[in-house]
């Protein structure tokens, strides 16, 4: 029996995970279209100064589904490292370890902060509430759970930096999807789990590929290709045509030539807003308007190639202060346990912004100076020579859950779900704040919904969608 032809849009973790599962289980003939010249999307890696560096700070969390983790371990073998988390946060002008340690909370912070947290705990214990009858927001939920001191000194300035909106302009859903320790009691439990350092439970540990985080996607790419999937890079989707039983994707290669792929099903992991605009027949005006009302936060990644073996002992630094433009800086060499050339390291600074902001049009040298000045301001200046500055710009780094976004996302999502033989999933496809292991779980779930006869169970998919909504980002 001829297997159905599934065309997958996007070669990030979700698209490649689905291609791998479909192909190795021989459930479908698979073609993958990717507009870039590499796979992995925002979870990919590239080479800089002889080192493999990522598109920001990425880790594979032990919360990963066991089946998926087994596959990744089989695909990467000894290259999948089990690493301790060793970062730090600048809080109230001082550095504290991340994951949090009680000794830092007790001795490393100003007395005013400790007193404030204690007062918030007492207020919570005696039932005080700052509720005022207004509709809840991200800000009100977090303040109710964590108290004003932690929110004002850490979460709120950090959130405004990342999303470009004030905390009370953000939806409650962001607190549910993005903040796993949203109460003081949960945070305390998380601290002590982190202290345990258990390899199997994930306390204070993470998995990381020796040759960069993109090695995960590259391994799925090779596994899918070896199992028979066709993967086309530098192939930009022009239109997705679903009409009168005919399904096809029109795409353009890097030479400007146009091709068409006939399909039985189209599985999309590209941004849901882009998909809506690619469809033929065209989406209704109200759907296109809804797509225009859904927004993403951009990010500039600034890489400093520093002529020293290691800049610091920490894998990542977090900067919640509003006066510091960058939100986080990672050192890939520390993630990979020193893998790479000797005498050189790379620092990756993350600068959240909008695609029309002044920073977006800055030169590499200007962004390098901005990063160096920020590091000097927080007391960790770069003393060694900087031999190279490179940047990467991500237009769709984070989905923005502004208050009321559901009124636009829901009709768009529901309209797409009614289109026969079309499926959208993955971080971009579901406008979700998810990690790589969540995206891979979506991919494996999609494959589980396709039976041996090529029928896709929408009912089973909806049950998986309810599971996806319980995902909480692991930072």
C-alpha cells in the first residue's frame, strides 16, 4: 500500500522530530522544506572562530519525555553530556547563584530584600491580599504568588526587558506557561530540588551536546534522511494550496526557481501568522486581521570572540536590571565542558528588542561596544582582546502574550484546525512558550495520531493539545 505523502514546513526540532518518527516507522513518505541553509531553527548552532555556538542559551532539560530522551541519547551517544547548572543572577546589585541556593538567599542579598520577602510571607500567612476586584494579569498573579519584593526586584524588570511590555499589560497565560515557581512555597521546593543535584531527577542539571545545541536537530536530520525523508534547505514556502481535494505546496529555491510538491497532508511548524498568509484560497479578512494582531518579540544575539581560555566559571549570567540592556549572557564553552580550540572563548549576549527599534539597525561593532559597556557596568569587564564580533538577528524569538491576545489567537487557531489535511504544531506553529523537549513531544504526538492507513485522528490530537497547554518552560 502506498504510504501518504506528508510535507513538513520547517526544519526546527518539531519538524525534524516528526520527519524522523514518520520515516523510521514507515508511516509516510516525507518531504521537509526549510527556508534557511541549515536545520534547527532558533535551536540550531553554527561555527564561529573554530567553536560551535548556539542561537542564544539552550539546554536539554531532564524533564524531557523518556522516549524522546532515549532517542536523543541513541542518536548522540557519548556526545550528549550531563552537566551541572552553574549560573548566576544579578539581583539588587549583587550576584547570587542560579539555580538558587539558600545560602545565597540568606547571606548574599541585602537585608532589605530578605526583610521584604519575610514580610511578604507573613502577609500571605495571615491572609492579606492585594486583590482589588480587577481582572487578573501576569503581574497580579505573580505578585500574589511570589510577593512584591521578589516581583519588583527580579521578575517584573526582567519581564519588561524581555517582552517590551509592562507586567500588567501581559496575559495571565504567560504566568502559567513561563514561570514554573509561581509561589513562595513552590520556589522553596525548587531551591532544595536544585541542591540535590540528582542526575536522574534533573535537580540543578541539564543535558547538552558536546558540539553545540544544534547537534540535536542535526542528529534528527540525519536520522530522518537515512530513514528515507527528503529534506530541502534554502526552500522558501510561497503558498499552501488546499482546494477540492488537491493539496500542494509551492516553494522557491535559492536560485529563484519555483517548484510544487503534491501532498496528502501538510504539517506546518512555521509561525502560525506566516502560515495563515500563505494559504490559498486566501483566509477570510477577519482571520488575516487576527494574524496581524499576534506579535513576536525580536532578539539580537551578540557574540564576542575573546582571546582567553575561559571568561568565567559560569555557564550563564542573568541581568534583570532595567539599566542593563542585555538580558542574559552565556559562554558555550562552559556548557560543553571546554570543547573547542584552546586560548579562545565566545560570549553570547542576548538583547531583546523590536525589529523596528534603533538597536536592530546598529552595526556589529556598535552592538559589541554596547555589550562590553554592559559587562563593565555589572563588574565583569572583558580584559582580554576581543578578536571578532558577530551578530545574529531573530525576528520571532518569543511569542508575546499581551492582554487580550487570546481574542486573536483562538479564532486563527480554530480556523486552521478546521482545514482538512493541514496540521500546525511546534513552538512557532502553536504560538507557544515551549522548550525543545516540548516541541519534540508535539512532533511525536502528531505521529501517534496518524494510523497505518494514513488517517489522522483529530480527536486524539485534541487530547494531546490539552497536554501541551500544561507545558511550563524550564529556564
